[in-house]
C-alpha cells in the first residue's frame, strides 16, 4: 500500500506543479480509495475541482470533507468548509 500511495502522491505533485487539475483530481481519487477517511484529501480535491472548472465536483468534495470534519469533532473546520461551498 505504501508504494501505491507514494506513487500516487508523486503523480499528484507532478500534476499540481504542471497545473493539470483534472489529472490531479484523478490522482486524489486514487489516494481517497486508499484512505477514505482522510478529510484533507476531499478538501484538496474540492480546490482542484474549482481550478479545473468543475463546480459540481468541488461542492461534492467540500461537502464530504465538511462531513468528515464534523464527524471527527472538528466543528470549526466543518463550518469553514461549508462556507467554502457557499463561495463556489
């Protein structure tokens, strides 16, 4: 698992550096499959979806991140993420 995660992380860094947002979202989807409870992945996916012009995908990702934050007891982070949805 570590090798796959490491490879996906390297790919993600390459895509972000090259401003290839759609490919960055795909790499993040692979990381989410490995760690579905990582709210930061969803938050970053929302950011990259906004940059790629996919507002619906961004809202969905931000909502999932906010839900995970609130469930984990980070209400302030959850509220801030819900506000990000309103800005999209």
